[in-house]
C-alpha cells in the first residue's frame, strides 16, 4: 500500500511539474499573442491614417480640378466653346 501511495505522490509531482511547464508555455503564448495584436493595431492605425490622408489628398485634387472646370471649362473638355 505504501508503494502505491509513493508512486501516486511521485506521479502527482510529475504531473504538477508538467502542468507548471505547460502553464509557462501558455503564458508565453498569451504574451506573444498580445504583442502580435498590439503590432497589428499599430499597423492598422497607421494604414487608417494613410487611407485618410489619401482620401483627403484625392478630395483636394478633385476640388481643385472642379474649381478649374468652373473657372475655365473649355480647357477641361466638358463644355465646348461652341456651346
């Protein structure tokens, strides 16, 4: 009976050791996932800023172009001089 208890105690200790190692790996993986998520957020935020900059620049170019059409429609080919 004593040997069975000793065996079970050793097995329990081994399992606890494996679980501690597993827990450490889980924590390491969670840290890695958080780091990847933070990096993705940074990239997405930067991409969003770039997209907004591109949209703003395109809007400015379009406004400038439309303003040019209003000022001088003949040079833009929308309205002919003949009417």
